[in-house]
C-alpha cells in the first residue's frame, strides 16, 4: 500500500519516540498528525506528557484502536515494538528514514507487519 493510501484509509496512529524537544522529529511528527486530524497516541518510556497531552509507556498501554505505528526510534528498540504490534494485531508500521535496516524489514515481513518506508512529514505536507 502506498503512503498516501495509508493516510487516506487509516485514522488511528501511534507515534513511537515522542519527545518534549520541539526540534526533534518525534515531537514534530506527533504534532503534525494531531494537526491533520488523526487520532494520535504518543509512546515514550521517558516522558509522561507533551504539551499537556498524555503519553503512553508502550503500545500495549493504549486502550484505543491503532491502525498504524510510526517509528521515530533507534532501530535497536524496534524489535520490541514490532513484538507489541504483533501481540496487539497492528499490521502497518510507518518507518521513518534512519529507523530501520534490512534485518528489521525482513523480520517485520516474516511476522506479518507491513513496513511503509517514507517520511510522514513529507507525505502529510501535501
């Protein structure tokens, strides 16, 4: 599925790696998805909230439907999040540039997670 199709078809997003640092992509992506009207849930093991919006420690803590998980974390943490996705039944992972390698993409494919390799900031700009 193409990035634009994902953005048109799905409305429930979780963003991994949300931060309070307004200059970092974790913050920018989280805020952009909210501004565009998506139901957006932030995940951070470090922060409890961003701009008075509560964050979650893990995907499993979110008690709402999630269609797509946006990865804005170092790939060394990605395998655990992929496991959480498969446990919950989330099929789509939006992989920001620099958050994946061939090993991770192969693993995702093997466990039934579809990786979208594109910058969500670019795709939501249009």
